[in-house]
C-alpha cells in the first residue's frame, strides 16, 4: 500500500487531526467531567503502551494525519510522558504536536516535555479565584496551575492557550479576570461552552454560558472584539482580536455553534479504541490488532 491517504469519511470530511488519550486517570475532579468518588478507571494492562501508540500514530501519519494532540484524563499523570512526546515528535508527517493539561503537574514537567520536543500547550483554567477553583475541581491546586503556566512562559512554549469551561450561574465572575490575565500574560484564553460530557448527567442546556454572552461582556468590560477571519474553517474555535491590539480570545461554542459539519478529528482512547466523536456510540478496537500481530497495512485499513 503506497499512498493510502487521505482520510475522508462518508460525509466528505477530511480527517487530519488525531487526539491521543494517554490515560483516563486524573489528579483532580472537575465536576463537569468526573464524579468525585469511585471513578472506575481502565486497568493498567488495558492501556496502550507508548510503543503501541507510536505504531498507531505512524500508521495514521500515512493516512494524512498531521496534527496530534495528547490529552486524557490528565496526560501528565502518565509516567514518563516525555518519552512518548519524543517518539511522536520524530514522526515526519506530524507538523503540529500539542498537549492539553490541567497544569497541576506542569511546574515539574514543563521542562522535560519541552526538551522532548513539545512546544504547543493548552492549560485548563476556569477561574483565578481559589475558592471557585476548589469548588469546580474539588482540589486546592490553583497555585500549582499558575506556577505551571509561569514555567511554560519562561521556557518559551508557543502558543500557550488557556481552556476555560464556562458554566452559567458559576463562572460569570471569572470571564473578565481571566481575559485580563490572558492579555497581561500574552496568552489566548479560550472559553468552552459547557458540554454534556459528565458521567453524572449534571448538564442542562440552561447551564451553558453562551459564547455570545461572554463576547458581549468582554467587549463591554475589557475591549471591543473583532472576529478574525477563519484561517482554517475546520478549526473548532472562533477567534477574536481585541480592537486595542492587546491579544486574542477564542470560543469553542460546541453547543450554540456546533461545528460537526467541519469536524476533522479522530480519537484514540487510552485502552486502544478508535472513536470518530466525543459522543460516538460506536468505536473500533485497534488494541487487539496492535497486540495480535496485525500488519501496518491492516491497521491502516481499519482506520
Ligand atoms: N485533563 C486535561 C484538561 O483538563 O485539560 C485534559 C483532558 S480534559 C477532558 C480536556 C478539556 O476538556 C479540558 O481542558 C476542559 O476544558 C474540557 N472539558 C472537560 N469537561 C468538559 C465539559 N463538560 N464541557 C466542556 N468542556 C469540558
Ligand atoms: Fe481531569 Fe481534565 Fe476532566 Fe478536569 S477536565 S477532571 S482535569 S480530565
């Protein structure tokens, strides 16, 4: 099989973006993502090894995947993560390798990850208020996250983005302080509409703090915002520039402006399942192929 790509789906969408979930475990417990207690994690033997992830990633690169994001759970709780970063950053087709983290372990890990080749990082931070941070994450780790952001700035990560989940009735007071913090630090803040991803079923449509409402607050209280024409219309975030030139802000408006029509992603779960959507009801087992002696061509065929 010389040139098997590109990866076009039945709707004509081109998939060039791979999310690799390296663990389902996490060191904090955001209420909109995980229950506080008794979370059932995948047994360790079921988790793909770095060698298995690399093999899958190399096959995916032959199908035209160019963008890879490492995520979780919390990716930084996976031991020796820089080893995986090094493996993936050596794959020639990957032009864009990024990581999404809650930042609590970044102070210690930002440097080894940078040394391994990582440059792009998204850090999850919903609030600068210690009490609300504790309420959202059920942990008292705000200072560590802030130190992690500082470590990334010092090392020269670029871009650094902040992911702020916006929940109505809770995070309104955080919009302006986060935006100001981003402007001061030269970091883009991305507000993410609360999505029904929690296992506990806490999501309600009227708990979604809508991108348009945040935009109105920022334009009024920080600086007017001007939409940046989409360079990549398939990117999920709409990006705006402050009219005074001091930085950018993004919105992932999955609820009010769904972008399914332009979706360009596939996901590899920690236990080796290939999924086409966060909300997929079907998934394809690739771990059994990786562990069962399948050839690269068979893996490519399944993708
Ligand atoms: N633990 C890392 C973190 O928190 O960034 C990576 C995994 S986390 C599932 C990836 C991103 O999903 C987070 O940055 C957070 O912004 C977002 N997220 C989690 N639950 C969400 C929800 N219910 N609605 C919207 N975004 C959510
Ligand atoms: Fe952990 Fe990220 Fe989920 Fe928060 S959003 S509980 S940090 S995996």
